[in-house]
């Protein structure tokens, strides 16, 4: 638990430092076996990349360092409860523990309100605010058919 607090403190330091560099108020640290392998802050505005959230960037760095997409033996420490996109990326990475300081209501109070996205995820695609056009006869299954038959695939 003490390590949790110290690594979370580091994520918060990175978040605060990132603001001074032009980033958003979010920082993330990923550890493995009690050692930091990746740390970064939100760079959405700096990079003009809407996916450049601290957690996603930290996952990318950790995967690069470990040369693996499987981060199941890692822990992520983040200054705030992950948004829906980051939460999805964390699940895809295999990470089994997330430690965070602020929650989504704290983020919303500072102008980072993700409640619309949480609500939209629950909706049928045909009922979402963004137009989702499903064309089932467009041949999309071909890529899955090739994947299923591909002998050298690495499942993830």
C-alpha cells in the first residue's frame, strides 16, 4: 500500500509538471515488479492528438519498453479515474490493477466531463448521437476469415 501511495504521488507530480509544459492535468505511471517502466502526462493539445491521454501514452511506452502488448504483470497509477477510452485500453493491455486519486466527478468539475461517453457506450449504435452506419453486406467478415485461418497470428 505504501508503494501505491508513492507511485500515485509520482503520477500526480507528473500531471502538475505536464500542465506547465502545456499538457492537460493528468499523469500516469506504470510499474512492474515495483519499478517504474513508463511515466508521462496528457499531451492532447501539445500533439493535436485526441488519444494522447496520459494512460494511453504510458501504455504505449510500457509496451515498447517490455516489447509486449501484454502488461498483465503491471500496475497503472493515474492522477484521475481513467476515461472510457483509457479504461478500454487498460483492459486491452491486461493490466489488473488501477490506482487513481481523483474520480470522474472531480474531472467533470474541472471541465473534463465524460458522462456523455459513458452513456453513449450503453446505447445501441443506432441510437447514438454520432451516426453509426452498419453495412453488414460490405464484406467486413473477410478480414476475420483471414485472421482465423492465419497460422502465424499472435492472439491478443
